[in-house]
C-alpha cells in the first residue's frame, strides 16, 4: 500500500522552488494497549470535560486560547494562525548549507521523507543530485501544525530527508548534571579504552532488535492460549566488584584483541591507518580500528 502524505508544500532556496510531499520515515512497532471495562470488555473513552463545572463540552464550544497573563486568555482563531504563518505557509525555506557532521545529534527530533510532488520530479532530482555532490545538509525553517520548526535537509539513498530539529533555546543546559570532578587512574583509563576497543565495530542497524517487544508479544500469545505466566526470580548478581576488577573481567569476557597473535590489535589506529595506506586498502579513512585490523588480515 502506498504511503499517505502528511504535508505538501515546497522547498525554497534562492528563487528555486521544489514541490514536495512529506511522508513519515518511521513505522513504529510499539504494542498498543486498550483500557477496558472488565465486566463487559467495553473500551474506556475520554471525555472533554470543563474543569470548572465538571460537565462534558461539545467540540463546537471548544476554542483555542493563549494565557497572556495569569487568568487572562486571548482567543485564537484559524485566521489568526494563518496571519502569523504569512509567506512561510507551505514552504521549507533553506537558510544555509552546512557540513552534516557539524550538527550535534541532540538537535534532531524526528525524520520524515520528502518525495517529489506531481510535476516537480526534475527540480527535485536536481536538488537531490546537487546536495549529494556537495556533501552538505540544508538548514531550513518551516511552519507546520501551528508551530515553526527548524529542519535539516539531507540526502538518504534516493530521497531527501527532513530531520525536524530543536531550536537552540529548546536544549537545556546540562551543566548542573555534569559529574563532580573525580580522579581517574591511568590503569582504569587504559582498561576502559581496551574495553571500548573490544566493542568497536561498524554500525549495522538490522543487528539491533526490540527484544522487550518480542518477549511481550510472546506473553500475549501464551495468555491467549490460556497459559499461566510466571515471573522468573532475579538472579543474585553477587558481590559488587571494584571498578578496576570490573573492567578487567569485562575485557576478559569479550575475548582477546583481534590480529595475528594480537600484534595488529595492539597497534594504534594511526599505525593501522599507515599500514592500510601502504597496502592500498580503499575506504580506510572511514574504517574503525577493528575494521582496519580485519582488512589488513585478509
């Protein structure tokens, strides 16, 4: 079944307009539960109730309002919202092109696909190709659902993706959450670095699955068959280890370094890169340390 568009408009940069349609890039696989009346399996609904008199309110008596001051409300109509949108309505307006890796991921909120609208295939393909060749991402603003958003346009395979972003003033200062300064020993740091190295690999998104959802579905299937569900007792984790011992045991649990007799694995990433360059290995600049070891072993 073809996906339904959730918004239509255009990408604007300079005097160029690219007609597009927006589609959700995410297909969430959450399990959704209903609240039921146990006596008759009737679903529990939610009524819109006035908090002053406790009575339900019909939709035609509900209005939008902004609380300007405590207890003072200003009613807002659809026409008022349209007036605020002005020329920004239905336009994703590119402000700058920037290197994508300069954007901190904390600013990203949600991804959507942008596909060409009917008749806009050529100019869409032009923008896609130009962005792909430049390696840059477009930073844009647009209005959607009564709110202006910041967005990042980037190429993903054959389409342009719009990453909805937070504005800078929406990101909280983490300063007060930072840990107090603590002494870190050289042995602990070296062991932690080695443990990180044991876990280092390439990113393959298909490797990770929602195991909790799978287990919950299994519980649902078992209950449907009338099986009893038993909660397994949590195992005793044993005595708490000191940090250095915990690191040592973790390193041992994740195997020895890769490489012939450990020799390649013991080299730094810079040393491995130099060997890969001498060996003429392509794509070495994008490889992790473990990938360089594997490539050199072949």
